[in-house]
C-alpha cells in the first residue's frame, strides 16, 4: 500500500502552504532535533496588518539559541512578551469574521505555553489542522530513533524508512538539493508539492498571499475551511459577485463550467443560472450539484456562435489553450443591455508554458468590446490564485453597456 510521508521543521503559526502539504500526505514528521535558525519561521511568521506595507511579523521570543536543537529551545519567561503577541493578533484581527470564535483558543494556547518552543508550535499546528479538517498523522522525528549524525538526503531517507514511506512529498525547493538516487535506491518515490494559494477577503484591501494560516482562519467562512485547499476560485468569485448589485436576481451563464467544484458553487443554484459544459462526466456532476440550474451538455464556443441569448452576467472559465480573441467576440453576443463579463486570465504560467498566458493586452480586450457595440463602464482585475509568490491567475471583470 502506498504511504506518503512529508518532513518539515516546526513552524510558528504556519502558512497555508504547509497545511496544504500536510493534508496531502499520510504522515507528517516534524524535524525537531536539527539546529534552531535565527530569524527563520521556527519562531515567527507573517500576518496582515494596518501598516503601510500591509503585513508584519509575530515573533515568539526565545532564550539562548546558538547551535541548539529546536526541541531544546526555551521560550522567554517574560509574560509581557507573550501578551505582546496576543495583542498584535487582537489589534489586527478583532474585526474579522471569525475573531470571536477563534481568537480565544489562540490566546489560551499562547498564555498556557510552557517553556518549549516545539510544544507551543505543535499545539498551534494541531489546532489549525483541526480547524481546516486535516487528519494527517503527526510524528516528532525525535521519537523515531534516528541517527542524528545524518544530514540532508540521508536524514530524510532514514526518516522515510522508519515510517515505512513509499513516497516522500518534498517542498518545491527540494529540486535544488535532494539526491534523488538515494531515494530510488531505497524504493522511495519523490513527489514535489505544488501549492496554489487561494484568494479570499482579508481585513485590509489588496490581497496579500503567504501569510500565517491565522489570516485564513479569521477571514474565511468556517463552513468553507475543509475546502479551502481546493478553492478553485470560489472565494475570489464571491468577492466579485459581492460587487454586482442585486446579482441574485440576474440571469447568469457560465461557459466551460467544469465539474462545479470551483467558483460556480457561488451561483450554481440560482434559479436563473445556465451552465454549459462539454465533458460528459462534468456535465453529470453539475446536474447533481445544481438541480435548480439549467445545465446543458454543449460545446460552448459553437453554441455562442449560433444562439445569441441575453444574460446579465457571463462567466467564462475557458480552456487555457483557447485564445481570448476567439472567445470574446462570441461571448459578447450573449450579453444583455447592461451586463457583466467575468473572464479568467492567466497572467503568467506557473510552469512556464507561454502558450497558455493571456494573449491580448487589456486595451485590446476593450477594443474588441467596443467594436462589438458595447461601452466599458467599469473594469477591474480580481486576483484568483498565486503559485507560491507568483500571481499567475486572475479574473478580469468588465461592466458593459450596449451602444444605443
């Protein structure tokens, strides 16, 4: 039976990328006996703040740390420094959606922390895993009888052997330093983790990715936590629709709808919704998920060309290799007198595939809209996903009106 194991040093207030990595393995090993690194994520992480730069660090103060294993690092005994962390979190998230539900737990963990940094990090991690419905087994490397003289790939391979791993889930940076032959010699596959950071409504404007998972915990609907790592644009689409007046009473169509697990969840059961999908399996899934929608198994592009229909909102999540210049003129035929066009735009390919990037400058989009009888009243870009630090996927939103 395949068993996926991942290994990572203990982080303070870990970011979503680490939680996603944990969710994708069967056992997560906390590498707690390697040396502590000053000014690293073992005792600090980022949160959104009201500052000009938009973020800042929260840091767990520690005592002497030169060349000391992480599991021997002692937290500062100064209670005022714990209170400082609590107050920073409170100050910046007190108006967030889930503050009253989640903050008391975080405060209790920090106030009750004993002198061990690893213990505090583990308690915070366990709480976050529970909040995000992640049930992966957590193991401390120090409990595995590992030869602590081992380094780098040899250490990772030994941990994988001790945990009976058949696959090792590595961070993307592992491509730079891992000796893959040593894994192969021990019949262990190496898989590199890919993380697409979801976009959601934060406390402050201009979404900033790569914060501590506390940021998502405080801001995303608690009922949505189990699906945050399979977001597929859901929260970004919610932010778009919040800006469209009375959208619940408008006629909506999505072209190339996929399987309905992404952003179509926002509006899929609106009684005026139409979903077009070519793939038969996806079509059947859409029918199950959205019984009140008009779901049709059609080729969206051909249907647009032959049957103009008046819709208030048109959402286009087209295949990556289909040119904007082909789709946009046809999609405009579907629009009502005063309408909204929501269009997926691949800003920069996460895997360097230039063939799937946006093929038109935004001014050219506006030109096509104008040439087809519409004025652009309003336009904005809504980020949708980040690949690690790379802003690779957005939605473009056009509010348009037909020329008289």
